[in-house]
């Protein structure tokens, strides 16, 4: 059974940093992605990383967020710096995405709230 468990969300002031983690069990991690969904908005791709380490970011987070992975630990991370209130959302990790569509497995989500 594939399971993804996110952690690391919370409340932070604008300009602050958070690091999200996503631990995967039941599958090796190939391409992994972070998505987010703010209230009354559609879920959007934030960042993606392939097994070989190729990364791609949404323009809204480029230069502030960094996605990384530890294949030995079957874990993917999202380092978020210079947070702004518009980053407030539930963040989800996803197993097996492409740039065109999400993969089949999701974590439960972790809330990130950025206060101004």
C-alpha cells in the first residue's frame, strides 16, 4: 500500500521560512511533486523533481522555494523561504507527476499559513 505523509507545515510571519517533508512508503520515489490549494482556488503545481534531480517550479515560487529528495530515505522536501501571505494554502505531496498532470498518489496535506 502506497502511503505519503507530509509534515512541517505551520504558521509563519511573512519573510519567514518553513521546510516541508513528505515520507513515502510502499513505493520507491520516482518523480515527486508538491502542490498547493488555497481557499476557493484550484490545486496548483508548486514544484516537481524527477528521480535524476531535474526540477521545475511555478513562476510564483521560483527563486524562493527549493524541492529536493533523499532517495535513501524515500523522502522529498520543500524548502520555502521569503514566504508571503499568498503562499498560504494546504500543501500536498504527490507521487508520479509530470508537468502535465498529477500522479495517482497523494498525501493528506499540511497547512501553511503566512501572516502579514
